[in-house]
C-alpha cells in the first residue's frame, strides 16, 4: 500500500504520515491538491494532509479540495504537537549562531527562545522548515534552522535544543483519507459539509436539526462556495458519543434541507499531545 | 489625516486604500499587524486592510488582529473586483514573452489566458504582484508580470492586456478602521465576534437569539481562540435592514450569554463590482 503526503521530506507532515502509515510506503507530493488527486486517480491508496492548526486555523487548501475536488473519506485523525527544534551542524554552540532560518510561521512561534539566547542573529525565512534545514546543511557559516526533529536526521545535522516554541498549545490535526466510504457512525467524530439556501435563518434551521437530535457540534468553519460569491459552505465536526442512530437521522435530514451536502466520513482520533 | 495600508505600493490593497482615503495621505506598512497597530498607537488615524477574498476566504491575519490585538472599529467596507493585468515594458508583444512573474495566487486566476496566449512562458512566483511588476521593470529580457493596473504606472510600464483573470467572480473586501466607536446601528452591516462556553449546543443558543430578533446573519466564520486549543471565536456579519432596535437588543443579549464578545462596528458598504 502507498500513502501520499504533502512534502517536502523532513516536515511535521512527514512525521504525521509516518505515524499514520502503519509501515506502508509514504510518497511526498508538491501540494495538498496533488496528494489528494493521487488518491482520487488511484496512483496511491491513501493520503495524509493537514486540516487544521491550533494557531493558524483551518488549512484552506485541504478543506476546499476535500469539499469540491475529490470524493474521499476521512479514515483517521491525528493530533500532533508541533515541537520546534533548533537544528545545526554538530558542535555548533548557541551563542555562535549568526543566522536563523525557518518557515515564516515557525519564527514567531519561537520568539521567546530567540530573544533570550540569540538576540543578535539574523532571521531568514524559507518556503518550509525542511527547506531551511537543508540550507543549514549546505552552509559553511554558523547558521541554525528551526524545524521538525526528523529534518535533522534527514540532512545529517544535530538537534541543538528541543521544544523551543513559546507555548505547548501549538498542534496540528492531520487526516488520513482514502476512497473507502467511512460512513458508519461507530468511531469518534464525523465531518460533514453543506451549504444552505441564501435565506435569513437558513443556517440556524440546519443547526436546529443537531439540537433536536442531541448531536454535539464540536467545530464549525466556513469556506466560500466556489464560483458563487457571497455564498458559503459550512464544515462541521460532530461528536459520535455512541449516538449513531441520532447522527444518522440528523445527517439524513440535513441532506434533505440543504442545497449541497457531503459526508466526509466517520473516523477515530489519535491524540499524540501527551506523548513525549 | 493619515491612513495606513498593507503595502507594498502598487497592489490591489493600495487601490483600495486610495478609494477609501477621500484624498487623505496613505502610508504603506509591512504587515496587517503593523498597519493596524499604527492606528492603535496613534501614529496614523485610520487603516485599510483586506478582510476577505471571494476565492481564498477570510484573511486570517486581519481577523485575528481585529479580534485579539487592537480595539478598532470598522467604518466602511469596500468590495473591489480583482482585475488582473498583464504588464510589461512598452511595445512588448504577447508572443515574445518568455517569462511571467506574479504572486502564487494570481497565476492560477489567469491560467486560461496564459495557456491560450503564452503556453511556453516560464512561470516565476514572487512575494506580491507589486514585487513581480518591479522585477519586470528591472529586467532586460522579454518578461511580463501579472498584477494591479496601478503597478504599471508606479514602475513606468504598460498594461499589455486588461482583465485576464478566468472569472469575474474574484473580488476582495477591504475595511477602513479607526478608533471611532461605530456602534450606532444605522448603516448596512454590523460585524461582531464572540466565543461560547464549551457546552453542547452553545453556538446554537446564540444563533437562536438572532432568530428571535429577526436578525439576518449574512456570514459566519470561525477562528481558533488564542491560547485555548479546541475553542473558537465566531466572526459574524449581521444585516441592519432598518432593524436597529432588534440588532441592539440581540447584541446586548449575546454579550450576556457569551464568554467573550466584541463589537467590531456598524458600517456602510461600497460595492465597486459593477464599475468599469
């Protein structure tokens, strides 16, 4: 079995793909779209892509592709803590570092550490944490990168310091998706998306259905409807809670009362936040 | 009066700032955060920033800053159509162009035009459409950039072709914000944000308030609550419709029933989509 993931190698998404791959081969792709289309076209069996980060919010590229472009189902969700590492050539001392390279999102996440230990280092941003670590491996100067531990292994570098992020509240949710129709409501969560007619109270009427069936909605996000300005698709997570008959009936009613509805699957959650 | 905007010069945001500035001076800033903080600190009187694009969705940087970092109110909203132009040195012929430069979002928006007229041109992405047009002005080769018409003027280049985007459904909403408390409900729309307690049906209960007061919600988006994983802030637009007493009472009730609530102001909408 082959599993696509959003590359490049040496990123947190690669870490997630390894955890969710159960010893199957993982294959990097250039974009969310390419990784998900590889499953849709049958080039690979599954894909692992990020869906939400606790600081940045919903990953729009993944959400739009799952809503509009492919017919895939979520099989499993992984909550992965984002533990940033300072990575450099072996023997590099913190106080020697003249330049720090990373992704633009990773730098502010580690601002406290940088200000305390390397206040004078120059900051350079790169397209991914892995790309930054690669540049560190190619440099002859005293430079360091911020990124995932697995990037240090990939490029033969050392982790100078682990867990340099300001807060431990930073984690990313990744999903494993495939063509397998996962719509039996016997796991932890269900994700559905729907759009309403453009009438006053239309969304309220749909949420009323969850209330009637005692279904708890744990998340709601909205995305613009493609090619319909000012209309939205709502992306909703529902807690299953041994409530499968209610969930089933609520979703059936939403399918009838919405102008567009798609079930993205029922899946188990693997929460790695407490693992060291 | 001075008005901050998200730079660089020569972008669609600069066009929006000029339209909303009513002949006042406009000043470019490096980020949403810097532009909004300049108002908060009193360096400038107002700021113009993008809040939503019809394809990309809510602009997270602006939303989070207005929710968490500053106490500013929306005074006016502009809906600006994004009309991409092919820009090059005067006399450049379409078929001569060997390289096209633009922002990563602008390239797919113009894919049909590129495939039809310049299928063999190399594609190079830059950090903004304005940066791409600047590089065109500095190049001695047959290159072209895709961006806002105002960038052609700025860098002394010509518009080779106007309106090269695939669809006319691409527009961006910009807001003009200041410290002036705009909470009299006598304009087109109100934006509020709130978070609910983490109980089943909590969001539904809040939306019920709009239903009771016959208030139409025209948009709902969610953002992660800062430093509270798995909790969300909802950003909601309400139509005023000469309904000011109902709006006022509904918002008062939401303030009582939510764990966090902030009124971002009542404002007029200026819709430039039909202007040529």
